[in-house]
């Protein structure tokens, strides 16, 4: 899973006026418990504990959208970030590709 968070702000100190910088954070889904069904593979107990670290990291970040692959492990890793920000997770089913890492990103 990949999380991309973009924070935008205004600055009059840049030629032409408005400058919108972007910060990108990449995070893989938390540790999983192996099951044969890749789509509903759950987080391990350690993975569940690590979700708190991910959630706490994003506490002071500005996020306007949360977009994720539909894999359970991706959703479970990011769901408390979305809940904390009062956002719904937008699931992108095209990101469900065999042999690739499920994606999840947050965009302002």
C-alpha cells in the first residue's frame, strides 16, 4: 500500500503569487496474517498495533481525500486516518492487480 499525502498552502513570496508545494508520504500496508485469499488477507496482531503508528503519524497532517485499493489490508491500515479526518475511503478497484502491491493514498 502506498499513501500519498499532499498539503497545499498559499505563499506570496514566490514569483507570480500562488505556490502550492506538495509533500508525499509513502507507506506500505501493515503486516499481514497469511491466508490464501489475497483480497481479504487480514492484518496480523503486529499489523493491527502498527495501524496506531500510521494513524498517529497523520494526526497533524491536512488530508482532504483518502483513496485506496479494495484490499482488506490496505483499507484496515488507513481506515482510522480517514475516520480521524472525517473522510470516507474512496476505493479504486482498478488498483487490484495480480502481483502488485495494493495502493492507498491520501490527497488534498
